[in-house]
């Protein structure tokens, strides 16, 4: 049965709030056991709508839904079959009324408000489809400040001669978010969800966020978000199983596709069996972020998660992720793998391209604290980037069995904080922005380069020496700085330290400057056909 929202009072004039009408159609669909909510041609202003099982939302061609920018309408216009959701920030976090929230707590408060702050929401439902040739417009410009910097902002004032060029390149142009930002689609604990053929534009926060769900398909989506806006992930899967993402084009200011072990602590499920293919991305951040424990770590540090909840998070992980035939047109890191807690394992990246790389490393693999990364294969990756491949753990057992096969890297070095080697231990998960230029391996077991090639392009490092000035480095790093991280215009093609099992076969590439092609320090079981190995074993 078809439930046309016009029949339930929608004005479709782009001015009147149509949330009640769309929710009424969803309620009627629920009572009858399922059907199609039809959104015909017109302009709709929509707050938050609850969807139920066996429901298809069909947004027809020339239909355009605008995300309502009035915070007061969220969490109050739910369907009559809905449950009450807490929205008060102190009650949500269990904090005293007089508590003043810091920036990070506000960020995670926004995540916990996902139940209320969104356009379409479903919980515990199955057989949900959102489809059509229409448009959902998130109106991001109402949810961000118009300029960077400021005393209450996230970032420093950047356009100044006192700020190093590497820092200006990293942060200039980013917009500061306001406290209130809704999602477009948020699904929780659902089964058999399909989102296809939609145009999602200008989201102020996550475009599609799906948590603790099974059987999710995202197909032929056109996601276009302002690249200056952070936290605007294209598709974010948390604690999901048996999911497919294919044929999507994603432009965003954050991760194009993120795969993690679960929602805010306590986490309910590991994330496993994710297949991604034939997608195109463009971002200043990561094309793919595959991670475990980041949210739990920050929540715990901020006093949001309990130690018991954190312990649950440590036992969860991400497993069996396949990425094939994907192209990063322009942007940052191709694949950023991070395990703060738990494990990230069995990730396979095949026949992919980074056509015009940005500031980041092509591939960045890291472990913080008690996480583990195992069994990673990158086969047939071609990149034009500002940095190579970084694999860095906390000890030799933290990262095991990483294979790069048939990969081609064209590297054009540019001034950035960590050109020669990362800090040890890592103190943040986002340092892929600053990862070394070369193939940098530190604290790992069984890393293999097979039939790979590195070609160096023209370097733009005229002001690299200013990084040696402690006053121009972030204070958090000064105590961790090592002599081998001091600026240099010469570095090996492969640089390995504290590695048990480094295998290099049919590798073609030269060092930059007058360094050895391969430099090894404290490396056991080195097998290489390179004729220019340097350093101690």
C-alpha cells in the first residue's frame, strides 16, 4: 500500500514544516504492517521522522527534502508509536546540572543525540528501504560558523606568519561546527536495510550512520558534502555485519566510508563481513577509516564511559573487510587503520587507485595502546601522493602480517611535521595527516613488499627546516621528539625499525637524496633483493 505524504497534510512548499505529515504517513504504514511512504515532487522541510519495519521511503524525482535547522523541533515530533528519548545533555551523560561541557564532550553528546537529531531514524526495525531519484539537502551552512579560528573555536588562528606552512596547509579553510548538528539517516539495531539511488547533499554531520545492524546495502548513492566541514562522514558502519557498499560517489570533509566495531560504549557487536566495491571518493581526510576503540578511548578519557563499558569495547573488533575497484579522486589518506582497543584483522584492498593525492600518506596503519592489527593485504594499489606507507605499532606483536603486492607509488614530498619518522608511541590516531614520506615500518612482525615500485616526484620542502624549531611544533610532541625526526632532505625509500620479519622482493625504487634505498635498525629476519641496504640489523 502507498502512503502519499500529501494526503497526510504535507504542504511541499519548502517553507511549512512537513515533519508531522511524513511521520503520520510512517505511523499509518506501521499500523497496516508495511508499505511505501511516497514523497512526490515538491520541496519539503523536515525534522526527525521515525521509520518502522517493512517500510519503503520513496523520494521521487524532483522531490527535495530540506533538513530543518530549528533545534527545537528535534526529539519532540515523534510518531505516536515511538519511545521517549532523552535529549537533555546533563541527563544524557549523567552529569550534574551545573557541569560545563568541554569541546570533546559536546562532540560525543552530539553522537548520543543520534536518536533524536536526524531526518530519518529507525531502531530495532527490519526490511527498511530509502530510495528514489530525489534529493535530501542537509543545509550545512546553518550549522557551521562562517570562519575559522577564534577563542572558542577548535583550531588556532591560521592565517599568520607565525604559523608554520605545514600547519596552514593542514587546517586552513576548515569551518567550525556549532553545538547542534543532525544526521541525515541514522539506523540502530536494524536488519535488512537498503539505501539506494539517492542524492544526499550538504549534510552538517554524518550522512548515513548505521549501528549494530545486519544486512545493510548502500547502492548508487551520490553524497556531496562541503569538504571544509568535519564529521561529515559519507557512510559510517558501526558494529554492523554482512554489509555491502557499491557504486557510490562520496565527496566529504571527513571519512568517505568508516567501518568500526560499534557505537558508543558499551559496544554490542564486532563489525565483520563488509564488502565495498566500485566507489569513488574525494576528501581532505580518509577515503576509508577502519578502526576499533577510538570513540571508547576518548569517552573514557573524558569520563563518559565507565571502565566496565570500556572493557567490553576492548573485546570487540573489525574483521573481514574487502575493498575492491575504488578510486580516491583527490584527498588524503586512502586507508587509515587504527586499533586503540580490540583487533582490526583480515582487511583486503585490491585494484584501487588514488588518482591525485593530497597531504596524507597513501596508506596508514597504526596501533595505539592495547589494540592489534593482523592480516592486512594491499594488492594493486596505485597512488599519487605526498607520502608513502606507514605501519607503526606499539610493539612487534601489535601489527602482524602486512602484505603490499603489486603497488605503485608516485610521491611528491611537501613540508609537514613528520617527514622523517613518527613519534613513538603515537598519542593520537589522526597523525596520518603528518605521516612520513617513505615506506616507514616501526614495531611490527612480518611485513612484505612484493613487486612494488616507488617513484619520487618534485619536492616542495623549502621551509621544512622551521619544523626543527620547538616553538613551531605542537607542544604535545616536543617531549616525544627524537633526533632522527629532525628535518632532512634525504631519506631512505624503505625505513624499518624494530621489525621481526621484513621481506622485500622485486622492489623498484630509489632513496630520496643520498640515503640508502633501505635502512634497517633492530630488524630480525631481513630478506631482500635490494642491493642498497643500510643500517644495522
